[in-house]
């Protein structure tokens, strides 16, 4: 491997406490928001509607308590180590069970490590959650460069492949000589890239968003080629969903991939940041009355109790306190399309289909995208933020996906 490790390989304990001045400033800024007029439509086709966002902002400024989230994070073992000239923050929890399988789990955008912390208990201590001791994992959850508590790149070039090499170095630094990897959204691209890098220690991957599409399908999406003539009804629906997403709901990705530095409002206005992170490709336009539920659960169609309002505000507040609205957006500039296409590696690849995800690929697509598809399963609940929304189900999928490697 082309090593890009900084001179120091020290792993340092990490803990975070926001100052009271920072939290007071956040509330002051929320309350001082200069609001625009109401949207002129009765759905979400113009973006996040005024009324529900004002309701959320009032709660954020008066009742929300960041200290609860801070306590949850600080209850977990957190560390920082310098890799490729950048501080990489990560959670690392070793299981009490012998022969636990190490796994590195990567988050996406507009998420953070908060997407995955609900997995820590079920994965590291499966006997407390209906599993078996032999199902246990050691869990590593890093913050992507430019996100959360990791360092912010001061130069260009932090591609998914470069992030993958950093994750490979991190696992070596932790002493793991055999491990698996998991990811969805941006984390899925990093996980695929790890497999392409092909370190000897990485023995399998699991993803929950399929970027490894067959070449004819990726050409249809990215090059405007006509769709294949042999699509099943399921595949035609999946292709239509992807087309709708990229033509109507992916404006945020285009802006971040082309003009991320223009998003100064993310650093100056908490409400501007919140609206940007909430308005994340819900699919078809929704009546305005349903938007508060979408804020509580950022995937259309999922019951609001799957994520609480505090869950969503925890994530937004983490972006605010770390001032990573622009630096996380800039990661899209370093990772422009094409995103889709077959992935060339030989280790086993597992995939879970969630019904609330942006699209639901067929087994045939997964088999043609991954040369060695070892596991494919469709579940009955969960969406784009499946680990966050359905942690017990997600953990059970990870156990099943990697069962043959025990």
C-alpha cells in the first residue's frame, strides 16, 4: 500500500464538551433568524416549508438539550490519530466476547457517527439483544475527514479511495489483522473503495446502498444511454426512482459538488444549516402537513417514532458546533460523479435492501455489480438512515451478512 501516514502514529483519547458560550450563541442565533416569507405551494416542491421549520427552531432554541447527546458520545471510548496529515476521530468499542469479528462502519452525508452509535450495543454485546456470543463484533466508527470531530482537509484530493486508505491504516494501527467493513451512502462508497484497495486484512464488506450497479444501468443514469430492454418490473421501478431522485431531489449534491464554498450560511445561521441537512432527497413531493414527520425521520414513509426530534437535532447540532457544514459539503467537490458502476474486487460483498431507501435494486443488479455477492436480503422496514432508524434490524443484518466468516 502507498503509505501516507504522518510521522506520529499515536492514538490519543478524545472527549468533547461544548462550552456554555457556544450553546448560548447557538440559541441566540436561532432566535435572531431573519425568516423569509412562506412558500407558495402546499407541498415540499420548493424545499423545507416555513411553518414546520419555525416549529423545529423554537424547540431547538428553548427545549433541546445538547448535553444529553454529549453524554452519550462521551460514554463511548473515543480517540483521535493522525493519518495522512489529518486527525481522524473514531469510536472504538471492543466486545467482551472472545473471537469478536472487527468491523469498521462508515457514515454518510448528511449524517455523522451519530447514525451508528445505536449499533454499538447490539454488535458488541449481542447476548443482551437477542443474539449469541459468537455473533459479537469489535466496532470502529470513524468520522469522515471534514465531518464531526475529524480534521478538515486544507488541500484537495480527499477522494473516497484516499479515505479508504486512511481507514485501512487505522485498522492496522489498531492491530486488526482480519476484519470486515460496512457502509451506506458516502460510507458505502468508502467501503467499496476499501475492497478495491484490497488489503489482505479485509475479508468481506456489507453495504446498504448499492453503488455497484451493472455497467448498462450506470450508463443509462450517468451517460444518458437508453435503458436495457430486458428490465424486470422491479428494475424499471428502481431505475425510475433513481432518475427522479437525480432530476428532482439531488440539487444539494450538485451544489456541493460544484460550489461548496458558496454555502457560507451553514457557518453563520443554524437555521440555514438545519434546512440544508433536513432537505435531503425525500422522493416525491409531500403535503406540507407531513413535513414535521419527515424532519423527525428523514426518510419518506418511515414512522416518526423511529427517530425522535432530538435525534435529528443532535446530528444538526454536531455539524453546527464543529462548523463542518462547508467542510463536509466540500467532500462532494473531491468526489464528483460518476458514482455508479461495477466494482472490481474479489472478496465477498453482502447487501441489504431497505424499503425506504432511495431505490430498491434487484438481486440481478447486485450480482452484476459485485463479482462475489455473498448475501442479498430484502427487509420490511428501514430507510436511507437504516442503522439510525432500525438499529436492531440493521445489527441482525450485519450478523447474517458476515455469519460465514466466523
